[in-house]
């Protein structure tokens, strides 16, 4: 078992791990994704289990909901922007 701070989300390769348990969440969904990708490195041969530990009615639950909202907005933006060039008004309407 390895416990580490968010600093491990950058630069470390954990391709020998089979579990990643998130018990704190950054506000930026890209940082969370980067943390998860640390275990999906070349050489990973195991099935990886990602678990998010969230206690109801806490700041962590709120942060996780913000991350999900940001991720959904980003995916919606990418989907629409691949189809056509968006005007500034269309971008603001999405937000």
C-alpha cells in the first residue's frame, strides 16, 4: 500500500498497482484524470480498480460534484466544437 499526496499525480509511474483509492479530490478534473492515468502506464498488466471514497454531506462530495459538472461541460464543448466553429455567444450559452 502506498499513500501519497497529490504530488504523486505528476511524474510518478505506478504501473505495478492494481488499485487506486481517491480520498481527496482536486478542483480540476484534469488533475484527477492525470492521477488515475499514473497506473495506466506502459507495462501495466493487471486489471486496475479505481475507487473514490466520498462521505455524504461533506466538502469532498461537493468537490466531486463540481468535478463531474466540469467534466460534463468540457465533453459537451468538445463534442459541439468538433462539429462546427462556435461563436462567443454559443460558448456562453453552454456555460
